[in-house]
C-alpha cells in the first residue's frame, strides 16, 4: 500500500517506494508550485494518466545523464554546425509542452494532461521550468522541457518533427549546462534511446545523495539565454 497525501502532508521517504510498480511512492496532494518543487528536491516526480489520482514516483535505479558523458555521434556533430536550424530557449514553452503531449505512433493518449500543462506553465512563469527549442524555417520542429533547481536539471519530455531535432536541442542544453557547472540531468526512466546518448542508470540512493548536493547550489532562475558559441 502507498500513502494518500492530503494538501499539507509531506512526502514519505523515497526508500518506501514500491518495487513493483517500480518507484510508486504516494498518491494524492496537488500540483502546486510548492509541491512540485518539494518533489523534485527529494527525487520525486508526478506521472499519471488523465482520470487517475496524482501519482508520485521515485524509481530505483534512476536513469541520469552526467553532462560530461553525453555522446555526440559524428552525424549529430555535423548537424550541430549546420546553419539550417536555430536553437531558441524559453520562447515557446506552452507550444513545446503541447507538442510533447501529442499522441505518438499507436498511442491514443498522453500523461501530459491539461492539468500538468497548467502546473508546469506556472513553474515556467516563475523561472523554474524551461524549454529548449529547435526551429527550422521559422517553424518549431523539436525540443524538450524540464525543471531546474540549483545545479540540477530534471528532463521531462522531448519531441521531434524532423530527424534529430530533439537531439539538437538536447545537445545545446547539455553543453550549456556544462558551462554553467550543472552536475546532473535526471532522465527518470531507463530507455535505449537515452542510453545511446550516454545516459546510465544509477542506484536511487546515489541519485538522491547527488541531487541533495546540487539543488543547494545557486542556479539560473528566470528566463534562460544560451551562449552562441557552444559549437563554434
């Protein structure tokens, strides 16, 4: 059994999360800014389908990307230096979330519900959530969004309408975070795609230990502006 949280109840320790389903920790509470920031600081994130109660997760192991371990393939390296795209940051956050929420392939729904979009929109307006966007011919063709606290970045979702458009955004994010001294990018769940880019699974205990250090550094609140010479 998992606990049901009322509006003021704190999260239980992440060590109490279920083994099956992996990482399910609690249900209930709300998607207020204070609740979401407290969750991320503790290594917890919300993930639930429309019509379900809010479910809170902290899986073990945890998929993460150390910025210095990001893998840039030869083909991606060439694309990063082409002048056929533009990377913008925090200019179209609602549109990026909407694109990430769009059904993919055989999927008929999404976990990025209107309530989630509103909640993360509030985080964005407060300078805690960010979008990195790939534009071609003045069209949004790919990107990602996530939450930043201190020197931690928590990746939430990405999308691509053209080949490698999301990878272009991710590469710019990683190289900018390196320059800013960020220590870790949370990828949440294990996937082969993330592994191909250099992400790896670490024990939840190690993840929590690392984030407890990184979230207490001074970060970059407010709208982000990336350097223009990341791949010069």
